[in-house]
């Protein structure tokens, strides 16, 4: 399961007018703090230089994805708006309010950037990618188990298959080790596959820890940064959901790893098993 960047663009144009035109990010922030009806509670954006660079790259013709990569900015989600023709701040606010309050008011966006070229201005909004710290491994692992067991208390549909409520899982140290080791490999090698670089499958990796198993299952995810996101994604995917709701499994391990140089950033491995 891979996370998908949210890539979108809005082009606004009108005739040139005179007026004050100083700080588009401040205009956006004014809309986020009440100028848009849906923006109550949206935090003010922080302007960051890398998003200014993203705007400059887009102005030169790059796609949003290429501009983010070129500027070295890893975004969980992002968008941009192009304003063509000179604008006063009041006119910019009016156009953004009329055409795109939903995007402006999105509380997920925390940072912004601005670029100008000719008579056009680009405003970039982004939710920065914020991976969890390794020191939070125990807390996050416990939260994943909690969410998984909560899901298992209720019957649900996994795609076209109806799955009954099942007994909770228990954490198991060997399965944690297998999960963490493989998550580290995926992050280090920038891979996303159930087949390891050495040709190993999940049962092989579990066996290497000394765990004697009868049945083994594995879920992978790439991109999510929280326990809530990764479990929600697994439940939304039929095959992953079936693993998570499989009554045969009695134990679970969980591991995650981050690599700043990989395409997906965060990699998660969840291993299910039944001991002999």
C-alpha cells in the first residue's frame, strides 16, 4: 500500500488592476483564520524557502512533483495556485475566497511558499512529511496493536468478503524483530515488495528469528506516518484487511523505518503468525 501525493493546481486570471500587492501568504493566512467560512481553526502557514523554490520551479514549467523533488522538499500532500496578472492583496483574497476556499482552509497544510515571474504569482501550500521518531517505536507499536484489536472486535467487509469479529492479537517479540528488520531493509534499499532482496519471503524472515510458526501473514505499507493512517489504510485494502481480520492469527509484530533518500520515506511491516 503506497501513499499518494495529492497533486493539484488552480489557475486564476483576470485583467490587470492597480493596488497594494505585498504578501500572498499573509492573504492566505487571513483567509485561514476566518476569511473562508470553512477555515475556522486552520493554523497559520509558515513560509519556508524550499517551497519558494518549488514555486520558482513550477514557474519554469516543472510539474509539482518534480518541483518538490528538485527543491528537496518532502510533502505529505501539496497543491499550488497560479494567479495571472497584477493583483492587490484585496483582489487576491476575493478571488481565492470565491474560487478555492476549501483548499485554502485545509488544516493539513502547514507551510507555504511564493514565487513570481512576469505578471504571474505562484502560491504553494504543503503538509510537510513528518516521520515519527525511533524513540517512539514502543508507543506507536502499542497504538497499532490497539487499533488492530479494536478493528477485530467488529464484523466488517474486506472488499467483497465478509469477515466476522475475531479474538484480539498479542504482541510477540520475535515477530516485532522480523517486522523491524524487514522495514529497515525496505527503507535502506528503497524497495517495496514482499519478496526480500535475498529472495526471502515472510515465513523465512520470521523463521530466522527463532520463532516456530504454523501460519504466517504479512502486511506492508509505504508512506503513512502515524499508527492511525497505516491501520486505516490496511483496513481499506481488501487483502490487507483479510490478513488483519484472519481468525487463524493469534500474534502480531510491527515495525517501521524511515529513509530520507527513499521515494516513500516511511515503510511499515506488520507480521501475523500462529506458533507451533
